[in-house]
C-alpha cells in the first residue's frame, strides 16, 4: 500500500502532439514541472527526448512509470520509438539506483521507465 501511495505522489506524463513536439509534465507532490522537446524535421527528436528523460530519471530514480498520451496522428512506429527511448538508457555507462525489495540494498540498472501506460486510448 505504501508503494501505491508513493507512486501517486509522483507522476510523469509524456504527450506527443500532431507536430511531434513532446511535452513532459512531472508532478511531484502537486508541484508540476514541464519539459519540452521540439520536433526535428517533423519527427520526434529521439536524442533530445532521451537526454531529457535521463535527466528526470537521475533526479527521480523512484519513478518507473510514464503516462503516455500520443496524438491520434502520431504513427504506431513513432509511438514505439518514444517508448524505446523511455524504457532504458542507451549508454551502458549511465545507470540508475533501484532498491531491491527483498534485501533493501541499492542496485544499479539501465532501466529508466519500463512501465508505460497509455492514458488517452478511450478518446475519439
């Protein structure tokens, strides 16, 4: 129950608009921060997106879930690309701490946001 309560205190929403601009909204205890990744030649700027996600993960290693809200005009391939950038670090040298529930020890992982939930699938 404590884990569910902590998850509700922190939330990361990733929106992709029809022009492939990405807006990330980080909500920590009701205090919201917004990060934008402009499109690159009408496509998602995957390198910049990955960099911003790494920065967020470094500051909030306890967040593992992203709420994903792509515009209906964003293709399936583009959605998968965004998910790929969010799931794990591209650079094997960049790792993040995660607490082992059984031992209580901190371990290091290259996973950033392995849990991705679509939040707008009932629209349209």
